[in-house]
C-alpha cells in the first residue's frame, strides 16, 4: 500500500439469550462442536442469538466491507472527534463511520477488515508505511455494528507479535470477533464463530497473500494465516464438520490499484469454489480486500466471489505512479441474503446478492464514510458520478446476469 460512542446495546432479553447460548456452546464443544474464539462472552455472537435446535427457518443477511486503513490524517481526525464529543477516550472512530451505521446494524451479521495492527496503550500511532493504529479503532467498529473482523493482511506483522497481541486484545475488549492472526497456536486453529438471530451458524476464516516480506515470527508460523488454497479448503471442511451452516472466507489478495482481478485471484477463486464434500460446496462466500480500489463481483462455480471491496477508511492515497488517486477512497458494501436449505444438511443458497457503493469523503468538513447508494441523490454531483463508476467496475464480469443488484 502507498499513501501519504454508542454502546453495544445489550438489551436484557439479549443478555439472557446470550447466556443460554454460552451454556449450549460449552456443551456442544465438549462433543466436538465448532470451536469458539477467545474472548467469547455475552453479546459477542451476533446481533441476536437463538438457543433453538435444528435448522433455523428464516433467512439471514450477511454484510462485508473493505479495508480499514487509518493513515496519519485519519488518526488525527479520530482524535479531533474524540475531543469534540468529550468522550475522553483519546480517539473516536465511530463518527467517521456514522454514514453507514444504519446499514451495518440492519444486517444480521456484519464483517469488517482491519488491515492494520494496533499500537500499545501509550502509542505512538502511525500511518504509512508501518501502520500502528490506536486501539480505539476496534471500539469504533463495534459501535458501528460490526460483529467480526478479518485481521490477516500484508500489514499484520508491522509491529511484530506485540502488534498482533495489542490488536486482538483491543478487539476482545470491544466485543469484536476476529480471525486471520493469532496469539497462540490454539487460537490460530479457531474460526470466528458467529450466530444469526435465528441461530444459523456462520464460520469466518481469513488469509493473506503475504506480509510485505516480513518473515513469520520464529517458532510462530501460525501467527498469520497465509493464502494456501489446500489449507483454506481443509480449514473450511473442518469448520463444516464441526457444525457451520455457512462458511465465509476473507482473503487479502490481488494487485494494488488494479480494478480487474489478477491471475492469482482468478485461479484461487476457481480452486476454492470448486472444492466440494459429498456434492456440497465447502465454501459459501469469498470476500476480498487489498487492492485499494473496488473490484468485480462474480459467481464462480455457483459461489459468489467479491474480488475486492476497496477501502472503507483511508486517507488521501497515492498510487504506484506517485499520483494522487481518489479511487483509494472508493469501496463497496457487499450484502448477501442466505436462505435455509430445503433439506437439513444442504447448502444455504444466496437468495439475494447486493452491492452498495461507498465513498470515504475527504472533501467535506471532516472525513466521513458515505453510502452512495442512499446519498447520491442528495449529495454533490460527484457522488452520483462515483456511484456509477463503482457500479461499472462491480458489474464488469457479468454479475448482473447472475442477479447482483445495487442495494440501498
């Protein structure tokens, strides 16, 4: 890469349901059920849970978004927002995400991608080239409504193993689930286990193409999940055997500043979506990050692949030619509705596939994320122009013919 609070809303009924789920999960784990990540507790298993048995009867929506990449200017804005709100937290990332909060909280499950690692409690916090973000970014993401975040990226080792530890501790404290990097070998084997309001079980796995040539820590090859197709398929099958109804794979891949997927993305997508066990696909959705620009959505072997969602939070970006590139502040929200299978043990099909164009608007009074699908008609003229350009990119590999539509 190149570049220059509301609470968790734990209503009493939800706390009671969450407590019931914890007891049920503990019993399931003792019988070989899907393992849960460290930091489980009330209100960490989605926006609502059910302790019911068998397959839920209702569909659910899952929303994914792109890279959260706080440059120095973004860190400064978070400090200004905290000072303005009087929160006393030092940094507040929720205000800049307020433009998509309603969309995020409306989803049954919401997945983000934290590309950077947190620094220690006393900083220093820095942007490019070696990112260390304030730990409050996790609280801002959780306050926006996210349930889980992938943490495998080319910047995961920017601050060594301390950076991984600080990041995951901050996410645990915020009640934000995570997958892709780990503090222990046992944690590395665990997907993020999420539950929908009706009790559907969703496993999220995350991997990165590399770590900017920083070697994996000695004795800790499990610290970051690397993009190895056979390993990903094995992990997906293990999650399925342990009870996951839907398996989502987050991948940090692709060529920066390239709107079209590269050969690695195309080849890997074909391999992952072709993997099946007893005729059922092992992976139900692929969500891509890293390229800094929106990339197409495509149905591959019957499975939706989002090659790249673009950046969600980033400062002003400079491309590989050394030129300012506003596309580095464009992105999409990917929203998929999964329907229950007709028979127990079958695949949960996607009944509705949507994308929502998004902009990190740096030209207003303060940097803010904008849902262009909802705001383009009311904002400046460039909102509509960017929305239409993003739509052209997203639909460039024929996704409309497979039913992808622009949501609101």
